[in-house]
């Protein structure tokens, strides 16, 4: 997920941390959650919207798992 990248123009390096839809699916499957594509999309939106609140720690598997779980359980209330 994290990739070391060198900017071709400036030569400066940076770390790019990309979480794809399939990464969220893998986290949900690893936690044996029953989910839909809509759950994953909403969880991705939630992580992005709450990123400033957790930016000290970055986006982790726990962040993703909690977002998916929250979205799934909100629908069951």
C-alpha cells in the first residue's frame, strides 16, 4: 500500500499511501464481516472524511476495519 516515489521534476522523494477498494474488501474478509459494495464505499468515504481526526496515526488496518464495522452496524439498527 505504501510506495516510495521520486518526483520526476524535482527529484524529491515522498511516500504515497494508497488504499484501494480491494484493500478494504480484504480487511472486511479478514475480519469475517458480511458486507456489500455499498458498505465498502461508505467506509472509504468515512475514512477520508475523518482523516484529519486520525492523521497523527495515518490510515491503518484498524482504521479501515473500524470504519467498515461502523457502517455495517449502523445499517442494522
